[in-house]
C-alpha cells in the first residue's frame, strides 16, 4: 500500500494497532482502480 503522501503510512499504523488489539481489518484500496469519467 503506497497511497498519496503520508496517508498510507498512517493507515498502515492504524491497521497494525487495530490488529494488535484483536480487531479484524479489511483494507480496500482505490490505488489501482481505474477512474471512468462520466459526462452529464
């Protein structure tokens, strides 16, 4: 997970913290998702 700016690092730290405290964490990333522009 690379992300934009320092956001990914914060997300990684949060995931680690939550998992260490017994939470199940699923991560959905839009990093590799194509964006399709829709015209009005």
